[in-house]
C-alpha cells in the first residue's frame, strides 16, 4: 500500500515539474489536456508561447541549426555520457548507512525532467561544453526491462542533447544506457512517427517552462525532488524481482 501511495503521489504532484506519464489507454491529446488542466497550463500560455510544447514541430521537419555550441568530438561526448550515467552523487540512507545514488535511470516510467536537469548541472560542474534539452511529444511508448509491464507510456519526454560533427546526439541512459544516440535513432525508440520535437536551452525545465532565457532551478531543489523518485526506483526493482542494493550500487545492469 505504501508503494502504491508513493506512486500516486509522484505521478500526480506537479510542484516540482510536470509528469510525463501517459496512461496506457490515453492518447496524446487526452493526456496533454488532463495534465494541462491539473497544472493551469492553458491560462499560462496566454501570456507566453515560448515553451517547449508550443515550439515543437514534426520531427521530420526539424533541422539542426549550425549556430549551436559544438563539442570537440565524439570521444568527449562518450566520456561525458559515461560520467553522467555512472556518477553516484545523491546522498541517501539505507539501513542507517550512507548509500550514494545515481539519477533514476532505472525508473523510466517518469521523472525525465529531473534526470535531465541534474545531468545538466553535473556536466556544467565537470566543465563540459554547453548542452541543450530535447523535448519530444506524442503517443510515446518505449519497451524496457525496467517496468513490470515491459513498456512505459509518455505524452512527452526530455533528455540532454549535445551538438558535435554537425549532428545532435542525445544522452539518455534511461532509454539507452549503452551510449549517446543520434537524434533520429533516439526518436525511433519511442515508436511514434508523428512525434513533434523542440530543442531548448539547457535551463529549460519542463514542457511549461520557457524554452529560452530560462531561470535556473537550484540544484539542491532538484536533488530533493529526485529523492522521491529514487525511493520509487528502489521499490520498482524489488517488484521486478531484482536486487536494488546491487543494481543501484556498484553493479548496475550496464556494467
């Protein structure tokens, strides 16, 4: 019962961001309308449409701008991906002992905006070049071993993006823990040919925030909110019959 209540809290509470979860029987429009009403998005849009949702266009019409800040090479991108995927930097307590945690890569069901926000902070702290955030909207469905249903459903998703060799690469260990994906390959994992995407500044936070000229959320606040999902992630692994001590510790599945 506690696990169920935590799940319901996480998937409905919006003070720290907008839930990406789409119910299996919902289409994109129904999920968007439901979440927008819950978060007063319709009234907020009257004053500004500089948000990832209103900026989104069909993925097939999207062209990567050559004005983006470019990374040195793919070796640098791969190194950054491994660091952001592996780094255990969030202090939690398990059985009265300190247990450092990563972002919730093994909980793809929800919380993408927090993972992307914390990855942005970490990459900045590690002195990597500027990153961006890539949003995708649609009837998104991803097959995953990290869900008891074998798949997860979203009405939107967001991940960190970098520009290198005149291409966008997406850093998204929750979908593909083996390494960065080219933009089109990333889109294909979500199984919606009609998906729309938008590329925003690194400080963009969720679909209802500004896409550019954004106000940065404090890192400690993001860590505090992420801890709610870390509890959910731990219990999710138990539900899958897996050992959270091992997988969230020194031996994650990708190792």
